[in-house]
C-alpha cells in the first residue's frame, strides 16, 4: 500500500481526483489477494482440450505477475523511484495485452 508520507504529499497538492484513484488502487489490491491461487491442479491426467487448460494456467500466471508488479509499484512509489514506477506500469500494460491476446484466441476457438 501507499505510505502515509506519499498520501500527505498528494493531499498537499490538493488533487481530490488523484486521492480517489489512490484509494481505488488500494481497494483493488485487496481484491487481487482474494483471487490469488498458488497452484493449479489439473482435473485430468491429459485434458481433452489443452487450450482451456493452458488458458487457465496462463491466467493464473498473469494474475501472479500482476500482483508482484503491483507490489513493486507500491514499493517504488513509497521510495520515490520514478524509473521503477514506469517499468512496473509498462509491464502491467504488457500483461494486460497478453490477456487480450488470450481472449482473442479463446473467442476464435469457442
């Protein structure tokens, strides 16, 4: 989560929209933690359709990557490290792009 020092700086700027975005990000962080699974166990030895099984595995990997990127972003913001912030945001966009690519292929297949 964001440090109190960072929140004080943002409040000092007086941008209420930015403070709302910060609180929204912190709420979404808790939702991320609820959806996090550490392990995927296949229901069958050799699934009939690998696209669905591999798609589920990819979704869990993307969610894990997203959580770690978000944690890294929080650490970078709290340490006032703008370079790492930009890298985390860019990697998060790439993760979202991978998810869109998976969605494209799943809608084509099914």
